[in-house]
C-alpha cells in the first residue's frame, strides 16, 4: 500500500460513479495534507500512471479518473466504464 492508497480505497468503496470532493475532504481521507503542487498545478491531478505514481496509487488503480478545479479547490472523480467486448458472429 502506498501513501495515497486510502483515497483509492475510499473511491473503490463508493457506490457512486461520480464523486466530488474538496481538497480538505481529500486530506481528511488521506490523513495528511496534500502537497502544495496539488493545490497549484493541474498536472498533479493528471491521469497518467507512468509519471504520477500518486495517481496510480490514489485513483487510477481503482478504476477512477480525476478532474480538478483549482479555483474551487475541488476534484471530481469519475469511475471509468468497463469496456465490454462486442462479439460478432
């Protein structure tokens, strides 16, 4: 388990498909303050597992994507739809 896994677990346990959280709520879930860069740069919330291990640990591995509003200090997490294979005969 990584530093941001509590957020991932919170998202995984949610029955919602869209979850809007304030930065304060995210910090409460995590149990520690977000880094200054999370409150300053949209790139911190990028849905890129290659360069953002906190994203992988915090939401991507649980099947969610993040969209941040730095002015409102909120992040909207959206559950990714599971792709279904289309069978052709």
